């Protein structure tokens, strides 16, 4: 029996230390994911906290058909969407830039390459914000979180065919947005 399964079993029986360990193992990855979904670190932090609270309260409903992270990601994703629908606040480009942090620079790159990468990253993040929630969400799941089509289907509770078509449409829409921003180099 792997560590995650043991922790889930113990947490389900009321072992708070086991659930704390599950949080420790998954919180950084979930936080990074939720920054991509929300665009704002403070919002992502609140989403992650709420997701783990809900996961703790509903741990008995976890069926073990997926990894714990996939399950808690779905909870966090739903929390983020609910909060977004309630708030409908627009995220500024400065907030996106602040959320992105610094990128690692390869010493062998041309001098201007880090700046160009940063500009491309900012442009893609800006373009993602202009997409519909469905398109942005599916691209974050596939391209940034690198979930498989099967995992995405499970998270979004749709068929694999729907995942494929949404990804295709989302990529096409992202390309149009980037081109409309005056950058067709991507």
C-alpha cells in the first residue's frame, strides 16, 4: 500500500496528522495550479485553503479512482470558478506579471533571450485571460499542468472526445487572440 493511500485511510478515520501530511504533499503544486487558474496569488491562496477544507470535510467521498491531487485539484478548480463567477473582477496585467515570478535563465542563451521569453510568457498569459473560462481552464490543465486527456475528462466530468474538441478550439482561439495582439510569431 502506498503512502498516499495509507494517509487517506488514516485521515478518513480521523487522524488529523495524516490529513496534514496530505496537505503538505500537495499544497505547493495546488497553489501553483490555482495561480494559473485565478491569476492572482492571494486569490489562489484562498482557493487552496478552501479546497483543502472541503477535501477534509468530504474525504469519505474520495473513491480512490484517481490520485488525491487530481481529486483536490477538481475541488480547487470548482472553488476558483465559483469565486470568479461571484466576483467577476478582471485581473490586471500587473497582477499576472507579479504572479509569474522570475524565470530561470540558461547561460548559453543569447543575451536578449530571457527578455524575449518573458515577453512571450506575459503575452501568452495576457492572451489566456482574454479566453473564455472553458478555454482558459482546459489549456491550463493540458499545457501547464500537463494532465492527460483522461485526467482532464475526469476533472471536468466530460468525455475524452469533448476534451479533445475543447482543447482544439481553445488552441485555435488562443492563436487568434495572440495574432490580434500583433504577434503572430508563436
